[in-house]
C-alpha cells in the first residue's frame, strides 16, 4: 500500500516538474452544464388521520426532598503577592 502511494506521489511530482519546465502543456477548453427542463407533473396527494394532543395541568401531592446547609470552618489555600521595593521603600513599577 505504501509502495502504491509512493508511486502515485512520484508520478504527481514528475507531472508537476514537466509542466513547470514547459515540457508538458495541458490544453483546456471551457465546458458547460447540460440544460434541463421540467414540464408538467403533479405532487402526490396525501391524506393523514392524526391523533389529537391536549396539554393541561393537574395538582398532585408528591414527596420532595429538602436540602439544608450548615456553616463549617475549613482551611483553604491563600496567596499573597508582595511587590518588590527599591532602596527607598517605594514599590517598583515597570513601564
């Protein structure tokens, strides 16, 4: 399979080289699409007997779980950034 793919690639390179050196010239002519006409005809008739759908609402008693929350104290990671200062104690800013 690889040999066949390599052979096709090599053939393509040879054709490109021949065209670029002017040793091979490909003549092309403008083409046109065929003309098509549709006359007459009739769409099919379809008869459908469909069900009816009614939407509404009614009240029912269902069990719903309740969720409560509590406050706990936990340890969370923190990050503090201290900006560098110069010799006078002023913060250094880049411009």
